């Protein structure tokens, strides 16, 4: 709804209506700011995948269904965000078209009360419906405000790219992707893979699947590696 991109690539994901692997999209906010979105699984069986996707993000969008409320996986994900030191975010209270106003407000209070006992007390909770579009403008505005409060990542010093996905493409070779924590990566650079200390060269760089001269701190970056 927000990005216009279906981040569920696998047939199993579309058939079951859940995320299994990490998904990626870009979100252009009304003010012009460009966000890189990492869609992580919510199901408890895929929590390791969720951790991989959440590592290095600057803010979160926590989705709570109005017909479910705070679930065990909600509590688990908030705890992981805290451990990863993700500073702030926004809560989307979804599926409000499936409940009446009274239940919607009860669930909102439930979410607010739960977060009040965490470091994320005061996080805005925005009620939305993907079916009729209610609340979408308000959600974008809340994301805009949250993004404006995030400190800019440093491009100085050594580059650090936690890798959340690796794959090989015929005729291209090994590609590693992640959110660049700090520094700049450009074609011709030499990187060290940890653990193991393997030295690899950067053939090319993409930012959100588009060729780029450099990958900057805070961006979603893909690097085509030589020697991996």
C-alpha cells in the first residue's frame, strides 16, 4: 500500500499470506525524503530472518492488526528492536475496516499501554486500512516526523556493511546486500569479509537495484564481489 511494491517474492509467501524471506522496497515520503524499507517476517519461526533484516535500520514501522492486538510476536519484535538499539519508530494499527470503532480504540489503548512499559513509550499509533485508504496520509506524516528525528549516519572512516542476503547471478557472480552502517563503498574498493578475513574486490554497486557510483551510509546497498 505505501510503496506500491509487493515484497513477497516467493510463491509460498503469496499463497500463505505471510512473509518468509526479507523483502525490500523504496518509499518516497511526501516531503521528498527517500526511505529504504525492509519487510521482515512476523512469524516466530522466522525470527532469525527478522533479526537479519532489522540489523542496521534507523527506525521501525511496527504493524499490529486491529482484530488481533498485541501478540507474542509483537512483544518479541519490540524486545529485538530494543536489543538492536533501534531508537524510534511508528506503529501502524492495521485492518481497522474489520472492527468497529470501540474495539479499534480498545486495541489502540492496549498497544499504547504495552509500549508505555518499554523504551518506546509515546510512539505514535496510527490507525489505517489498506482496503479503503483510511489513515494512510497520517501514517506517512508520522513516518516523515520519525525520519526527520533520526541522526545522519557517518560516511567517514571504514565502511561496515552487515550482510543480510547473499546470492549468485549467472554471468555476474556473487552479490551481497545489506544496510550500510557507515562509510562509503564504490567500485574498485577492497573489502574484508568477517568472520574469516577473506579479501574481496567490489566490481559494482547498486542502491535499491539501480546502478550507483557509490553506496552511502544509511542506504540499502548491493555489492557485486570479486574473489568471494
